C-alpha cells in the first residue's frame, strides 16, 4: 500500500499510462436510468428522460453572484450549462401503470428524450401505460406525449391533465400572461388535446385519478401546476413536479423563482409551503428536477432547506 497521498497519485499515474487490455470500447452514454422504490403495495419507478442544460441567469441577474457561489460549492459549472435533471415516475398500482409526466420527447435536443428507451429497458412499451398524469403542461414534462408530427405516443393511455392547467393553456386569450419563452405552450396544448381527443380527462384538485394517487393543487409555477401524493398503508410519496429546478440553488433560496414561472410570487409562496410541509412531515419526495433518481427527503437548513437523498436498496 502506498504510504503517502503523493506515492498513491504517482502509482495511479503509472497505471493510467499502461496500455489498456480491454476489448470493449467506451460506450459514451449512460446505461438505462431506472430506479425503483416501494410505497406500501405500490411500486414506483423513477425513469429518467435526461437533462436540460440551463444558463445560471434563469434565476435572475440579481441572484447571479450568489448563484455562482452556490454552484461552485456544489461542484457544478458556474457559467453554464447547469445540468437540470428531468425525471418521470411510473406508478404501478392495483394492476395499472400510471406514468407521471413524459419528459420532452424530441423537443429539447439530444440530452433529453430518453424516456421511451428507458421504459423499453424495463420491458414497458408505450401501449402498456394505462394513464399519463401531468404535473403541468411545460414542454419538459408534456413534450413526450406526441411525436414530431403531433401523433399520440401513448396509443391507449388516458391522459389526465389538472383542470386549471388545461383551462389555462387551451385558452389562447391568456397568451399575454406568460413569459415570452413559454408562449409556444398554447399551440402545444392544442396539439396534445387533439392527439388525445376522447381520452383526455380534466382532473380537479384533490381528486384520485387511479387507486392510491391523489392530486394536490400547487399553483404558481403554472396556473394549474399539480403535485401527486402516492399513498399505500403507512407509506407515502409526494411527487412534487417543479417545486425546485436546480436543487442546489432553490432549496437554499426558496424565494428564487425561475424565468418560466407564470406567477412568480405564487410560485415562491407554493414552494415555501410545500418544502415546509415536506420537511415537517418527513415526506419522501420525488422531484422531476432533483438529481436522478429524484428521490429524497427535505430538511430545514438555516433559512432554507436541504435534500437528503433516499438510500439505494436492492430489494423492495
Ligand atoms: Zn415547469
């Protein structure tokens, strides 16, 4: 054993310089990104759709210096692109498969759109999904519903959209009420409604679209942004959509909105309320933008919050 760190590093350099005997070339991409947990009788699988690269400016110019400080502290790039995970969650409840959110499909470039391949890797074809539940209609959550030509990618699934979310995005009279970069959402919502005509269900807050799952209003980020509580026996999981986009920043500063918030003050108030509830009740949370697999607990840290990643388990 090397006796000092210097000797250890010198030894590692010698090993690195040795010619490789491996026949397999590097793959250059991730293995299937799936992770499963159990909530009572319900199995939930985190399925990655990839990552979006965000500029640090999305939290506002006023917060840029502090943003860079926290990114450096978290060993993340300080000048962008900042990786923002995009997760979906497949809920297997009472013999039915309900997929919460769909990632972006092909809409947001090659670091995204991994959902179909990851589902296939666990043996799930789109035709096996009974319901798709949306947290909201932003493209990184709903873009995987349709292909490039606007055809439904889930051929038989019922599409469940929060009532307030459908009402807002299907009324183009609201176009002046959203940030410039989100205005394409109106045309996309119309395309989704056409593709899923006859099987689109508008879900009121507090309703149960499938056994063990209940919706919770969490408006602000979008006018119908919705969380889902998955519960069975004594266990529960809070699927909390876009409560945070870059956890290293918005848990420390829950008052920071992102440029895509439709109602910035409402989004902040909702984030504070939900993070506070999750911390107080020690809820297991599933974040669409928490680092894959997106499962963890929220705890209070100083004026803000932190995340304790859920431990990995081989058996459920
Ligand atoms: Zn969003």
